[in-house]
C-alpha cells in the first residue's frame, strides 16, 4: 500500500551529508550559507571513527553499542571509547549548526544510516554481519527508531523553527535485496532479504519523523517503487547512474507526488560545468518521461551526487554553491 506523501515545503537545493575536513563551525557556516532555504546537518568523517556515517548512526542506537575492530564496526556489550567519540562529535556538530541557524524557519535535513545498510555494516560478536540474523535486524531497527526519536527531538529543541526532514542513507539497499552482501569469509554472500521485510523496516524507521523522510542511495538501480510504497516522500540518487529502465518507476513516483533529490555534481573534485549544463540530465529525464517541463523545478531538489567527504574543501564549497545556482537556473528557465 502506498503511503500518502506529506505536504512539505522543500528548498530548491541541499547537500547530501558528509563534508571534508574537521572544522564543525566552518562547515556549518558553509552549508547554511549555501543553502539558506534547506540546510543540513553536516558529517565530518575525516575526524576518525565515530564521525563516519556508520559510527555516527551506531552512536544514536539505544541499548546497542558498537566499537571499531580491524574489520569494521562490531556490536559490543557497553559504550566504549568509539561510542563516546561519536556522541562528542555529534554534539559538536549540533552546536555549530545551532549557532548558524539562529532564527531559521524551514526544512532542515538530518541524516542517518538506514536499517539495511546498518545491518550490512555492523558485525555481530562473532564477526558476521547483523544482516545474517533476522532477529538482530529487528533489534537494530527498533534501536534505531528509539535513537532517531531522541535525536530529532534534540534537533527541534535546539532549532525551534526547523522542520526536520529525515534522510536515511541506504547505499547497500540494492545489494541487500539482491543477496550481494558478502559474508565475513568473502567466499559467500548473505541471502537476499524478502522485499516485504525490507519495506516494513524502512516504513517503521521513516515513521519516527513527524515531517518527511528521504531515502538516499548513490548506488545504481535504486528501488524507487519499493521506497515509495514504504512512505518515502523523496528519493535521493545520482542522475548519472539512471538508465531508461528506471523511467517507469520514476514517472510513477513523480506523478504520485514523490520528490526527486537529483544528484548532479560529482562527489569528488571535478570540473564543474555551467549551472545550466549541470541540469541537462534532469531535463532529458523529464522529456523521456513526457512530463510537463513547468513542473520540473517544483518536483526536483538538486544535490551533489553523493557525500563530499572525499573532495577537497575548496571543491566541496564550490559544489554546494553550484547546486544552489543550478536550482535557480532550473526555476528561471523550466523549458
């Protein structure tokens, strides 16, 4: 059953989440300055474990703790140094964002790793991914729901005029659905998870937010139809990875009111074309779908194609500004 898409006032452009460097104040200043109508809470993974997207979300979990092992993040019995660092860095990032959003009213995007990418990344005590255990997956989903409930409440307390938009990062989602996640040995893959189970968990997590939820994946073959059924108000993706076989499900999503967060700028240092040229892929998609060009600007939010953690600071700032200019170009020249 398709969920009703919430009525949200979206900004024309925003970021994905991660940024280079380790200065929370400078990054918050750059993000809020670039996206005056739709800022987001930046992540700075260059600071180390606990600042990366898996570590940050692991730090949000309730009564589930994780620590860094040579193979990655592993669930443990109690909060350790890595968990405490995740808490500390999140507090630092929230402090910086709060400073630069004084008096702000409007949508504010908050990112967390979704339940399936989290289950594929977090190891159980024996070293196998939580994805291997349906009970562990259910426990992770429940813990994530609790943690995000508290996190969103804290954001609302700090920035009273903000309308939080929850973004779930799910780059591993397609691999989970297809049974492509490798086991710890590397010789086998975990069984594909039933699509209804995947959909139900996503719906449960997205429901924690009173406002809208977005699901982001910069991997190929984003399951647009499944995400729409799960209640995603928007889907975030890399425009450069689309193929014509995506057209039908994207067209259905747009006609149902689902917003498209279109990634138009590479996530690592590249030559940036003029803003009008950057949106040619989106215009081409619209023509293929046979949609009214006049609806393009109201249906699309422009973003980088993925997080910018691997970019230089100068390029990251230029990429944010480029998305904002491209959005203005799209609004001024819809045809």
